[in-house]
């Protein structure tokens, strides 16, 4: 097998957040090309269309003009961001301008690395050729079964599995410098199919991994909806109690309609801190709304937040832990907040 058995997240050589908080420039910006999805997965809020309808959430693709405004706004920061993540709630390849977006971001000279995550159904030469040419650095491909029956059961989508495999082969042969990462939830396949997964995809990607389900989305019970008991972290690590969200200190998320969430898990739009259509990205990053949330976490009051208190990301998926450094970080955030409002 050519691929490394390695999680999609880069766990090596991570910057110790306690040494750099507060950041003038975010490390990571999530931008959602499309908030809708062609799947109806039982383990994802976006898959429950009635649930999403109740939130009033915009369902559609981000307009190209808005995306360009977001990228242009990055010039206001003193440094470049490290990563542009072109995904959040929906299927990115549903946006017909995705390749043009990646090209515009790369040509800005302010974004060294761009990745995206897809369910893979729309991967074909017509879509992927322009994306690779545009400069996409990494694509994470989520596999949700090893045959049509499993896909129908878990995603409610009529899936041509062999065509999907053939398109992955084409992508690997034409990927250029783009890293291909393929992953699957352990719960969706049998034990025998785990080796089949490696045999099918292991020679056609750079990194491959069998993940676990995780109760990451606030106010969305994955165990109840899927019937699977979760006993390990997403990357097979032990479940570790953690009380302070690190993501709000180095990343934020622009939804497909331009509303900005403090968190990439904000599927219900309850953590809105700004609007990229009306405000600059830099102003939102340094906004009172965002700083109040950060201070709440550093004061040890995360569980008083009605949304953050229900987040399983901190116990099951977390790559960084700043709990031990809250006392030293809080005065820095308070001073920064005073300076920004003076």
C-alpha cells in the first residue's frame, strides 16, 4: 500500500497556542462554499433537512463576489493566514465556482495552503481538473460505505460505488502536488471490510485512515441518531475531558451566506459573531462579540454557554489543550480587549 495510515489532521509540529495567544491574525479561516449537501447522512446535522429548515439557515452556494471580498479583506491582517479551509456544513463541489475561488485565493498571495473536504460523489475529471490546476493543496475524501447498499442506508443517496472508485483512481493519477486523504467511519463498515477499504483505496491516496464517529456537533446527538455507542475519540485516541476551546483562539468560520461563526461546528447559527458582507474579516476577528466568548472560556465558564456546553469536539476530537494555561492567557486577552475598544 502506497498511502500512510495517518489521520487527516496534522498532529506533528503544531504551534503551542499558549505561546502565541492572542493572535493578531488567525491561523485558519473556514469558508463554506455551499451550506447544502446531496447526502442525508444520519450522523450529520446537514443531513436532517427538516432540522436545518427549522433553524432558518441559508441553504445554497456562496456567491463568488462575496468570496472575493473575504479574500481581499485578508490584506488587513499583519500576517498571512496559514490555512484556508474550503468546507464547513455542506458539499463544497456543489459550488460551480469552487475552482475559480481556489485560484483567486492562491493568486492573492496571502494564502499559502488551501484544503477542502468532500463526500466524493461529484469527483470527476471535469470538476477536479480545474481544481488541481487552480492550486488546491489537499482534498479530504469521506467514504461512507463499501457498496451501494451501505451508502443508501447511511446517506440515503443512490451511489455508483465502482464509478466513485474509478474517479479516485483518475484523481490520484492526475493530482500533481495535491495531497489526497481518504477516510471512513469505522461504524459504517464491517470488520472484514476494513481491509477491503485499505485494499480499494490504499494505492490511490497519500494518507488513509479509519476514524470513529464523534459527538462533535452541539445539540445533535450522534449516538441516538445512529444507534452506535461512541467509546473512543475520532482518531482512536482516549476520550479526554477538556474545558477550553482552542479553536476560537486561532480560527473562525464564514458561512455560505456571509454570516461569520466563531466555530466551524456552528450548524445551527447560534454562535454568530459578525457578517462578512457588512464587516471586514479583521474587524470580526477582533470584535467584542468574539472576545467575550474567548474570555468566557478562559474564565472557566464554557459550561455556562448554552451552545459550547453541549460540544463533544473538546473531548473526542481535540488536537490542542490550553486548559493549563488559562490563568496566564486571560490577562493578555483582557488587555487586548481594552486596547481594541479604547
